[in-house]
């Protein structure tokens, strides 16, 4: 949503986090900012609400192209109980007709960063128009190219109309209502799904579209929900599945039999583990996830081996100890842990890359497998003898 | 409340992490939520460290807030003490924990831990990273050296006492830390420099030091305050309590390195040696004929205080540049930066707002920017070459090769890294000569791989006019002859020529800019 802006109301730490943890955000610079709380805001000398109004007015004057402003709550703003929903209401009045203001919590006292996407999308739900027209609603961000591809495939399947949340333009929010069927592109959108269900939409349960198998099941679930015949679905998906498996083959050779440890980071761990175990032949040592939403992950759980070692929540020292003891061939982890593990001789893959790369769909399955095969291939390729 | 995207400095607890991660045998228990664990990657990614920083986060969550977070703090402290068994334990809190007032420092003091505990109070809503680093270093030194405090009234130790003790004089290097600019290589360079002067390097801290090393600080004759941002408060305290003199000249650049050597020799009673600058190629490179084109190049400098002041001196005296802007985000050292700027007839810009710095940069219309990663971005937007001279860092500012800033080799490194972004002297003429050839038409990528600046990228006049709500086009008009002439000017100077011509025309009330006006302006501005 290039016309949206995310204003974090927080501390210097928040601004520092955005700039350090997300070096990639350099490219999204026009879409992020922090309103840093100072001593005066805390001491009550300055009314934090008045200050926020001033900061927002400044921002909107400087950036007239902003159409939707997200006020993002942070740990300190939650602890001092700065009411951002009231603030959003007030700012909506002040800037009526120019910009819509919504709020959500992006606080680091919750579980993990992907929750932010869930919260941001949830904040948009009340603004969506009501409609009973039958439609498929894709929920969750996708790379532009992947989204286009999916729309083409839904058309071939005979499913339509198809809308997306988030839309490309923040002002063109799709409608929702009893005719809407939801298909999630990411496994971490529980709140958004519940908010849309409360508006009458119906959730299509499915594994997530990672890998050939996941993507096929995902499209099939949608086709079934729209009453498309199995024969037709198969005729559309069959060539994709065959091609996807062929693209996987060279990477499967590199990954087969290798032992995988997924550290909790993005909430995509179950779907990734399922893909790497079933389609790439990897052995799962442990699948950690920061938070397990069973309602949204049941279909993934069903596809995992019955004896899989699952762990929920984060305790970095204990998890590292288990990694060292089991000495896996590949560890999927956050950026902070990657170099220390590499230095101990353990090959790693950053999970953040999975959030920013086009990895969804049958056509991307080969690329997804390649992301995991590359670190192993690289380790094999390097020699300093 | 302050609106920002980039900050030059992180919060003060990140400063404390820099001290803990720089040292050996120190562990830091930080009362902070899960979100704050991002700070690990400053060390493991930017500095490519092969281990996690020695930090245990309490990672309290929203659901803990109603309950007993103090118990969580105690559990984390006990776990960290057992697991890591550090020689000294730092205990503190981040911005959110500060608000819930569990006072982790006091809790730790009451736990009878077997190691010294330093309770850190770093106000997150008023102070910043460098202050946090300086305060942590100071508190650590104070706690560890308390048992050695000399009784009041004892006379100061003589910095020339080494002469009677039959040994070489020794000094401590205080200030180098992780995430500081080129500290790793500066330490190596200064060690060599000291060795050549006949001086032993005693303790280097915080980088690589253990608490045991800090206890040995008073055995040296003097402290060298290499980075005042981190070590100033500690050096002052050591001066007050232990009578240890501080050498405060920072040896960046030829002149400053000479001064540094003289200051040390005088203080320690060493024979002055002949000038050491012969060891650096920089003075000759700067005098050599190819460098003529550096004369009067307009340079804009913005950095931490240490590097900004050093850069201003080198640029103006040792490279023959003209410094057209000087500033720093280090408020604690603002006085020294102001003095340095005054010497050059400038008013220092003391700000932590990168947009204000970018505006000052555009206004000064420099030909080279020396700055931080933030200025690198601003300079890129404005189409001005830039060299990074200070933190905040990017991973590319921690090079694999040896690249100090201090001492004789540091001067060589500085010459190369500041001069390379500029176009060479002869190259400038040749490009002028062949400017109509296809290589130099609009949009052609140079061999440096950087796109030419967009036509309006560096146009403060247009920006100013927009800000005032005045349409510049109504005031000034480029006649076809003027436009044709302008388009013949190579793209990399076209913005500047356009700007100069327009301001020349504006001052004289000329509305129609013809080719003649352009050449009159050129004659007017030619230096």
C-alpha cells in the first residue's frame, strides 16, 4: 500500500529498531516514522495527545500523498496507556476527507513481528464496506508478481471475483460480508480472520501455499468452496504441479536426509517444516514457533509427522542448548543468531528472508527450496585449504 | 514528542550493550520485552561478531504486566549468573521497563551474588546511546576500582616515575568499543605508534578488556582518551581520584598525530623525536601535482564529535579543501565542535535531526560530504559524492582489510577514502572535452555504477520556492538559447550551473535566462 504511512508512537528504541533490524526498510523509508516520546510527554508537562496531533499535522503537511495513516502502538505507549484508538478517532475528525487514520498495536511485548501484519490488517476491517456479493478474499501480503499469478490461476479455475486485503491502494478496501469466502496466504493472520468472520465471511481451511503440495491443496480448497469440479481443478493444476516438482528435484537432492532445526521467529515454521520434510526429504529435529494458533494451523499440524518435536515460545538460551546438542545440518533462525551459529560450524538460514521473498505458489516452490539448499551448497563449495 | 525516521544514536541501553559486548567476562541482564532483542543483530550482523552479545533479556510480555515482573527479573539475574558466571554483572532496564519501575539494579544488589554488580540507571527518555556507553563504562570502572581508591590528600603519582623504576612508561587506551568507527584497527595502529615512541600499551578498554584488566588501570602513568564520547567521564574520574593525567589529543590526521606524540613525550618526560609523519604517504600525496584539483573543493562534514573535529582539521589544513559546513549529533561534546567550526568561520550545526542536516547539506552545495551512514543516504539523494567517517555504521563500514583512521596509516586510509569518491583532475577535463560523445549523454551510467542525479534532485531553490508556495516558473524562465546551452553542460555539474545561474538571475531581476545570462553567471561564479 504505497499510499499508507505507519507512524510508530514509541521510544527511541522503536526508531532504532526500525532502522537497524530492518535495513531493508531503507527502500520503504517514505512509509515509516516514529513519534518519539520524550521526558516531557511522560511527565505530563506536555499533553501527549496534543503533541501527537501536532506531529501528525506536520507529517501530513510534508507528505500530502498519504491516504491512510496507521498509528502503531509500542511497548511504552501501551504501558503508559496512551489511547491510540481515541487519538485515531480525533485525528480522523481533524483530517476528514484527506486521510483515514487507524490504529493497532505493534508492541514488542506481544509475541513476534509477524503479529504486526495481523494487527495492521485487523485495523482495516472496520473500514471495509459491507456486501453480500459472493467473492473470494485473499488475506495477507504477497509479492506483487505472485499476487498477479494467483489472480490468473483463480480465473483459470473459474473462481471470481477475487479481492485482496491489503489492496494495492489503501483507499480501495474490498467489501466483506456473508458472501465472502476467506483464503489466508499466511498462517499468522488469526485476528484478521476472526474479525472478517465476525462480518459474515467464511474461512476456507487449508494448508498454506508454500511448496507444491501446500499450494495445490490451497487452490483445491478454494475450488471446492466455489463448487468447481475436481476434474477441472486437476486439469488446471496438474501442469503446475508437474513443473513445480521438476523444479524442486535438484534442491531435493541437496536437502534429502539433512536434519533441520527451526527456531521460533516468524510463525511460518510449521508450513516450512511441512514443506521441507514432505517435499524435500529433510528430517525435522525440532519445529519451534513463537506462538501456535491451532485454529489456523490444524491442517499444517495434520501433515507433520506424528512424533514431531514442537516447541512454542521463545527461550533463546535453552533453545540454543538444544541446537548444540542435536547438531543439525541446517538451522532456520532470526538474524541475531545466524552468525554466532555459523561460527560454531552450524549452517543457518535467516527466516526474515522468507517474509520478504516471493515464495508462495507452485511456481515458486523451486525457489523456496533453493533458499534452504543454498547455505548447504555454499558450505560445501568453500575451501581455504 | 519528536518525529523521526532515522536516529544517529540508539537508546542508552544499547550504549551499555556496546560496553558489555566489547569486554570479556562481563554479562548484562537487561529488563526488556521481546521486541528489544533486535539489538543482538547490531553486533552479530553489522560487526559480524561470531557470538551473541553477553546479554540476557527478561523478555516480559503483556500478560506478565499485571503479575510479578520483579520475580521474573530475579529469576533472569540468577539464571544469567549461574549460566555465564561473569566476573562482573551489569543490571539495567530498557525504555519500557523503566516505566514499570521494578528497579532491577536494586533487586540484584539484594541477591548476594558472588560477583560485583553494577546497577545501571540510564534514563531512556532523555539520554542516548553514547551517553549510555560512557555512563556504563564509568560505573563499571568506579565499582571495580573502589577498593583501590587512594586516601584523600595523597600527592598525585608522578607520570615520570617509570624512569626510576627501570621500565618503559605505560599508558591506557580508553574508549575503543564495538560499533565505534574503525576502533579495532585504530587500537592496533596506536599500539604501534606508542611502541615506536618507547611507550607500552597497558590496558585497552573497553574493547577486549576484562574486569580484571580494568583493575590494572591505575598502574599506568596516563590515560589516552581515544574517543571522548565513550571515555571522557571515566578519564575525568581517574584524573580526580587517582591523579592520572589524560591525553586528550585524538591522533587522527598528520597534524593531530604529531601533536599527540609531542603531548605524550612532554607528559612522560621522553626525549622529543624527529617528526614521524615521514612514515605516512599522505603529506606527499596531498602535495603531489595530481592533488591540485582538490584545492578549494567544498566539503560538508557531519559526524560524531571526535571524527567531525578531526575531519575538519584534515580537510582544511592537510588536503586544501574548503569546509562549508561542520556539525555533529554529539550534544555532550557540542562545545568542542562549535570551537572547531568557529576557527573555520562557520557556525556548527548541532542536531540529531537528519532532515535538518540534509537541508543544511543542500544549502551548502558541497562537492564532497563526509558523514555517517545517514549523510551517505542524503548525499546520494542530492547526487553528491560521500565518504563515511563516523558511526552510525553499516556492515560495509566494518571492512575485512586493515583500515584505521588514527596514526600514520590512518592518514593514508583517509586520503584514499575521501579522494576516491571525487573525480580525478585530468578526468574532469577529459570529460569536458568529450562531453558530446555518447558516453556522456543523459542517463549514461558511469563506471562507478551510480546514476546521474535527477534533474531536480539537488535543487534547493526549487524546494524553497515550493515551500513558500511560490511557483518558481512564474519568476524565472529559461529561454530556448539558455536551455540549449544548459543541456550541453555535463549532467554532473548541470544542477549546480542551473542553480547558480538562477540565483544570479534572481539577484539581478532577470526573468528571461538566455545563453548570455548563463555565461555571465559562469563568469561571476568562477573562482
